[in-house]
């Protein structure tokens, strides 16, 4: 029987939940393990908030809004503000004006992801909001995925636990050891009834993200208003978060056509969108309350 321990972290104005699962260890062992890793995740999330919050004058996002984009050229630093030369997975390099190659900063990584998201979604995910840079629509999912990769995956790979999940604000990244039969069961919330569940998603490794208007109101720039809520399941939470936001913005018909590479999708007139079609699944809650789904094998609306 699986033993599960959970802890809550308050950061970035929302609660995050850390969960560890063991099928071979007792509750005392797992409690000690989760109490070791939770503060590390908390420090990282506070660092992300300090870097990306548009509400903090000293953040790099606020600096960019004032015209200072030097964060794109800085090297990678860890959550304590010192140069990170080991123990961190770097996702790219930055070339300085003098030609020096340095590890890509987190600010530069998120900026590149946001630009990629804009291109993939045909502009329905846009890091520019009301004329200013605002990557918050992708930062939370990216931060959860990165924290899960950095702090929780090593526990699974080393055999210290069998499964781990990190979630916050409707976004969850999960993982299960290769030799474990454990599966995560995640409920898709009913936007009309916060205590109700519309669907239950069973998954092992991947990300699930929900975007909509029931919790935060009209915070997404929309070209259609036929969707009240969208939940997307993908291999990576960062992209699940991106697609969920884009679907609410685009509306169901346009979103299905973007994923399918329909002729109505201008950035990809003939071929399917491989990034979207790989393993993407979605649950749509329409404005009239009806629920429908999108699976990888499905293409545009009939």
C-alpha cells in the first residue's frame, strides 16, 4: 500500500502542494524526506517571484518594463543569488557582446519560451499585455516544472521515493518511478461548483494545467468567449500551461484548428502542429456549461 506525505508552501501569492509517495518506506521516513526537500522548493519559488513578479519594483520583469533588458545577458544564478556553476540544468547559452558564451539566465529562458509560445499559438498566448512585458502566464507552470525537475526527480531517480508531484494554482507536474505501478488521479474542477469534479485524469508522468475565468475573472485577452475553462494534459507542464491559456483566448474552434494545422491557422497552413499533437489532451468547459474533450488523434472541428 502506498504511503503519501504532503506539505504546503505559500509563495507567489498562492499555495503550492508538494506530495511524495512511497510503496516501500514507512510514513516516518517519507515525512523526514519531504521536510528536507520542501524548504528548498520554497526558496526556489521565492527566487522566481523576486525575478519575475511584475508587482515588485526590483524584479527583472519590472526592470524590463522600464527599458532595462540586461537580464537577457546575465548568466544563470541560483536561488541564493550566486553564480550557479554546478547542480543546475542549463537549457541554453547567452552570447555577450564580447562573444563570451555564458549559461542562459532564467529570465532569458522564460523570455525565449514566451516568444516560442506566441509563435506556436499564433499569437493567442502573448507575453505582451496592455503594451508591457508580462510573462506571468507561463512563469508559474515553468517554475513548477523546473522545481519538480530540480528537487523532486532526483528523489525518484535515486530510489528514495516512488512518485512525486508539485502543484499550485491549477497547475501540477507529476512523475512516477519506472518500476512503480502508482498512478496519480487528478480531478478537473467544475467552474460552476468549486467542490465538484467534472473529470478524473489518471496519469504517471506529465503536466496538467487549467485556465479559465471562474477564479480570476477576465484576466486573459480573448478573441472568442465560448470557453469558460480549459484543462490541458501534456508531457511538460510549461506547454500545458501555455496551451490552456491559448485555448481560452482563441476559443474552441480556433484552438482545434491550431492543433490540427488547419488551413484556417495561418502560421501552419498545411502540416499538423507536432508540438501540440504529440501527447496533448484537453477538457473544454463551454460557456453554456457543456463539456467536451480533445485527444491526440483528433483534428479540427467537423
